[in-house]
């Protein structure tokens, strides 16, 4: 499901919160980054033999990750926490560690209050959506059964 008028742009950081769509240059830049990410992901022979099910996971795990996707990330104290993506922003090349995806994600931690929501760089992701989603959904289902019974 789409999230209203949310945009994947860096609007909140770089344009002072103005609304609007990506400019032509920003859209081209994002498209180039996505193409570069696809080229750099370099499928191996094993990946190609893995079958259709893995293709879905690969698309699900390709940066930029989808809004509302679940992740497991390294939190500030070093623990691993499940979260969901609220927003995403592309990092400039000079701000990205070599080999890392040029994206950061604004996430809501499932076990914390919304005031703990925070930006997380791709290098802090422990589990991508293909692995984190089933586990996070089980965790949420267990909590709803235990909390209301």
C-alpha cells in the first residue's frame, strides 16, 4: 500500500521541507544510482541457479528498499532490533562507505516508542526484508496474542 504523498526524495534534509516531486536532475541521479547498484550486485552462478523464489527475495532486498518493509538493524547499543522503514534518502557518493549501498532509511523500531525512530545507514542492516519480514511478522503476531488474552 502506498503512503499518501510521501516521497523518496531527500526533501526533509536538502530542500527545507518543501513539498513537491523529484526534479529532473534528482530523478536522473536516483535512476543512475539504482542502475549502478544493480550492476554492482553482480549475480553469481549460484544465485542464477537458485530459482524463482530467490528472485523475489533479490528484488525485495535491492536498494532502495521499499517503504514499510521490515528490517533487522544494529541499534546504537549494538543490539539487533526489528524495525519498519518509514522514509528513505539517497546519500551522496562521498558520504557512503566503499561498497555500501548509498541509502539511509528512517525506521520505526517495533519494540520502541516512535520518539526513538531514527535514520539508519545501509551498513547497519543485519537482515534484509526477505529474512526480516517473516520473523518480524511472527514477533508482532505473538505480541498481539499475548497482549490481548
